[in-house]
């Protein structure tokens, strides 16, 4: 069983620009993944406004009985979040690696248009390697 179920990247407007399924129990179709991304974007924005602390950047971790959702928001407002097994460690580090890959292979790609879906083969290859490395090194799988 995979520790990481899926990875999402949402642009600052709340649009899903990347989704990758890593073998979750119930595979989602395209519409379901779009709904999850939209719901997460809305919950994240609402949590920023309702937080009793000033300078809150939104929800970073959502823990449920059957999954954990870890989120990293870049300074530009792009959100990276991973859905994983409950109690999975080091997801913050993995999300920062994903962000680095995004900046290196997507944003520096002269053919990529901002806020559009990500279709970059080098990003996909390096992302797969990073997730596999994370599973082997950090999770011992």
C-alpha cells in the first residue's frame, strides 16, 4: 500500500493545474479531483479569514481517520498538497521538493503559460523520482 495517495497543485485562482494519483484505494475520476481541489482552495481561503491569529496562512495539515492532507502554499499563492496515509512523516519536506521541481521545470519552461495546466515531461519524470526516493529513503518502503 502506498503511503502517498495523490498530489495536487492548485493555481492562485483555485484552478487545478496538476493532479497525480499514486495508487489510492478509490481512484478518482477527473470531476472528483477537480471538486477536491476546488473544495480545498475554498477551505484554505476561509481558514485564513476566520483564524483568530493574525498572519495565518491557512490550513497546513488536515488529519482524518483514513488520510492526512498536507499543504504548502508558495508566496505566489500556488498551493501544493498531498493526500497520504494517516501519520505519514516528512510530507512538508516532500512538498518543498515538489515546489523546487515546479520552479525548475515548469516555471523556467519557455512554453509554459502561467496558471495553465502543467504538461511538462521533465517535471513528471523528476516528480516520480522524488516520490519514489521519498518512499524508499524516508518511509522505508
